[in-house]
C-alpha cells in the first residue's frame, strides 16, 4: 500500500550517488514519492560493526570499476572523488537543515552536493571549497546557522539511530513500507515492491 | 575474444549457489564454456582481509531476505543452511580431485554438493552426512583417496592463490578474459562481456 520510497543516504557514498541519479525517475514511473532521509553513514558503520568496502583493498579496486560500469549503463557522469573519504557531517546536517527550514530547496541542495562530490569532483572536506560550492547553488550565510542549530543536529542523530534500529548497515538503503533494500543494484526490486503495492491498493 | 567464463567458487557461499543455478544457461545462450575454478573462500578472506558478510549481523539478516528474493526471481529452490558456515575444505579438494581424475563427473559432483548444501540442506560438515551425500551421487571409496592426494591439495592452494593474485576477494567471482565480476548480482554484466567479446571475434 506504500507509494513512498524512503531513501536513507549519505553524500559520501558513490553508490548512493548512483541510486540518486535513478530514483526520481523510478518514483515518477511508479507514481511514488521519495522521502529523503539524511543519515550519517559513519554512525551507521560504528553502530553495526560494518565498514566501507574500501577497507578491503581488493574490494575497493573492484568497486571502482564496478561503479564505472553502472554509471555507463545508467548513462550518468561519474568521477571517483580523489579526496574520498570525505567527512560529511556538515553536509548531512545541511541536508536535514534544508529539509526542515527550506524544504522547497532540498532537491536543489541534494543535486548540488552530489554533483560536487561525484561528478566534478571537489574536495568538500575543505571549508572554503564547501562554502563556494554551496554559495554557487544559492546557499549562503543562512546555511551556517542551520548546520549549527541544535534541533538540526539532533534530527540527524535521530535519523541515523532510526536507520540502525530498522536494520540499515550501509548506504544507499531504501524502504518501501517495511521492506528494506540495500544498494543501488537493488533498484529493480524497489520498483517491483512499488508495483506490487500499487496492485494491492 | 574470450568465450570462456572462469567461475571461481566455494560451495559454502549461498550466493555462489545462486550464480551456479544461472551460469550454465547464460553460457549456453552466449556460446561460451564455463571453466570451473574451485577455490577456498576462507583462504581468500584471510589473504585479502575480507570477511563473510554475516560477520556484520544486520547485513547477514538482510542478506537472508535478499537471497530469497533472488531465488524467487530465478525460480530456483533455496533453503538457508542452518549449519552455515560449514568448513568446505574436503568439498573443495573434492572438486579439484574430481576435475583432475574424473572430469566427466564434475558437473554431477558440483550439482550434488550445491543441492545438499543449499536446497536440502544438509550438514556437510559431518563426515557421515558428507559420505552418505557423496555415495548417493555415486562418489564412493575413490573419493577419499583423491581428497588426500597431495597433488589435489596443492592444486586447490594454487587456485586460491591465483584468485587472490588476480584480485578476487569473495565468491562467486567470474572472469571473462581479464575482466572480473563479483557477485551473483553481476551476471548481466558477465553476459554483456561475453556478447561484446563475441562481436569482436
């Protein structure tokens, strides 16, 4: 019965970027809406005992080629960020803050950050580069205030804790109702879950 | 130019079972042959620093459902083996030994073991259960000799070392020429690689 895709994401994950390039189209085709759930992947790793795949060097090498293959299949630009991994705390607080304070700007914020991270790609761990990136997307002084807002900080922690409680161990993770899908390579299953729920409506 | 799929496998991996249910059909459709490469997944994990996904409990829980979804999509039987993980040393030596001594029986051996492990499922870590399983597939006394054969033991080690040298970090892993594909969820890419190599022949 759910026509919503909950999208638990962290900008630091290249496969999450890939999922983001496809999800809006899938949602549109299925008549579903995306519920954006910013979380801190580092917090998820810490809570679950999981780790980035690149901590196994052979896996990291294979993944670079695998992501390139998927980007080609999807027909989307991708450049592995040479500054990876980048601390995304401010960026994820920003996502929560924009969602709370300027919800109409969230899509633009998410696009600006994903592009800067995985297309251009920039070192968003550098405060100056980050400020410049956000300013050129129209996010200026007010942004500094929202990422420092205790309510915003607490909301990001709450999202991350909820994710872990519901079984999330990595990113991207999508939920359709209670059904959980991990990985950009499971989008066809997300589509099927939406189709199935449409049929039972 | 390669019309061969090298299939690095270990019977202990449920996703490798899933790949095995699909590969012969894909090979037939692409006019390719499968080169069976038994390896010891435990050795690969040790050499690469990788570990079974189930070492992260949340990941293991999700994988159980994920494998069930793929089995349903493929239309193949699957039952998670309650004795998992099972030490596969004898089984993998058996694969190498059958391949060396009775190559015409390899397909039957592989099928008997995968079915016993992931369909019935039996505790193949128990010597008695193992012996019974093999006997009912027609592998009897001679089997004990081949798994004790130093040449067989060395060949399994050599396969495992070669896998690691070529970038393998888990199972199943397929090679088409130099291109490596990890996971039963990458079979479409294997098919594309075979198609592409057919076109350039």
